[in-house]
C-alpha cells in the first residue's frame, strides 16, 4: 500500500512516521511530478491552510488532487487539511480542494484556547486529541457522518472516501485514527 502525504508545509513528517510504523509506504508530495495516480490514499496534514492552499495553486496540484478525490481516492485531512477539503470556510470567500460538504470555522477556539489536549470519543473509541489553532466544523451536509464532537462542536467527520479531523492524531502515540483511515482504504469500513 502506498499513501501520498502532502509535504508543502506543516506536520507531514509525523504522518509518514506513523504510516511507516503501520507497514505502509508514505510518499512525500512536494510537486506535481510526485503526485502519482497510483496512490492508494492521500493525507493532507495540518499547518497553515492559506499557505498550503496558495502553494497547491502555484504548483498546479490543486486540480489533480481534487479530480482524484472526486474519483474516489481515499483522503484524510487533519486540521489545515480539513480546511482544504471543506466546501465552505467561514468569513473567507476562498476555498481549495472543496470536495467535502462541510462548513468550517478557522481558528475557532480563540487565543485563550489556542492549543489544548483533550481525551474524547472518536467513532465511540476514546482517544487523545491535540488541538492547535484548530478549526471546527460548523455544519455538515446530509452525506457527512459525524465521528467526534468536543464541547458540542463537530471535530471529526467522514463523507464516503473522505475523512477529516480538526485535531492532530499524528501527534499522539495512539494510531486509532490512522488505522481507521487504512481500513477505509482497504474498503473494510
Ligand atoms: N489555524 C490553521 C489554519 O487556519 C490550522 C492549524 C493547524 O493545522 N494546526 O489553517
């Protein structure tokens, strides 16, 4: 199994390490020629969505990625990656890959709660969730399944081949969410 990890900016190395530990080849995508069409899955890491979005456009990666996601390529976006996947971003006309029927609010917890860790349920399974200048999901379309909420805010969702979390599971030692994504790739869930 080969999973591409967008490596333009942000926390991509952590995802590659976890994939490797799970026995999966993680391949860095830094430019268009790295974006192979035989990836089994794709990870969009956290970082700064405006920076990653700008680079996606400049490097002509935005449309090839969108096309593959629309065709069914399993994709997992964490934090900024979740923003990149959203069809709607609050207070911002710009959107990026725009394949997930979600409306997200960026930097949603305010300065006081800039970063925090919480243990909460993801798919009815308790995991640690590190939030870093995180967004949350304000609303979702009918085809979107909510997998986690924290303080009544939606923080993890799935829409067929797409998975997104507002938090950073790659910064913990619990690989439950990555295993969930691998099962999505295998078509087991
Ligand atoms: N605040 C960032 C953004 O709006 C996301 C933060 C993160 O990925 N940890 O893009």
